[in-house]
C-alpha cells in the first residue's frame, strides 16, 4: 500500500459514497486505474465494505446499551457466536479479556425490549450472567482510523 492508496482510503473514510470519477480526479488517476486500485484493496481485505449509517431513533430504537457477558467456559463459544449472529438487536460483539468474556453493543426500542433481550441472552448455553450499561448520549462514534 502506497501513499496514493492511503489518500484514497482517507477520502473514502470521510465519504464512502464518493463517486469513482470524483475520487479518481482527487488523487490524480484515471478511472480505470482507480478502479483497479479499489479492487485490489477490496481483494486484500483492506476495504471490508461500504455502509450506510442510519439514525436508529428514526426507527424507534431509543435505547442503546453495552452488555458484558460472563460465560461459564469457552466450550460454548461457537453456540454463543451463532446466537449473536441470529440476534438483530446485537450490532456488535467483542471477545474481551477482563470482566466477562464478551461485550455486546445492542439497540432496542425500550426497556421492555431490553428486558426480553437480556432474558434471551441469559438463557443461552454457558451464559452465567450479564452486566448492562445504558448509553445516555453519544459524543463520538466513528469507524474512521488514522492511516
């Protein structure tokens, strides 16, 4: 990856919808050359995808929480991961060291929905307990990294 690739990636991090023609002009490449570079960055897994971020509250998801999950044993990892994948309220799942084994970022419509989700998670094989933290407000939320 060279400086030109880094410039392309920084532009895309600011606006993933930047048209290829605009992007090519911004970095001084022809459209075919830019497309070739983007394809290579995707093939190498450097660009993992292009996303649209929605305002969750516009869809009634007023409550965001982080749930720390304490597991009995790592032998339940595969079943746990499968359950996470099948649960649309879970936006992100991280395996962690420290307190608990996983941290889940979840969004739900209200406290009743959170109660149901917690009950569901607590019934999964190997889950001993959960610890919840409610998000009151968000000061920074980004996927942009320094390149």
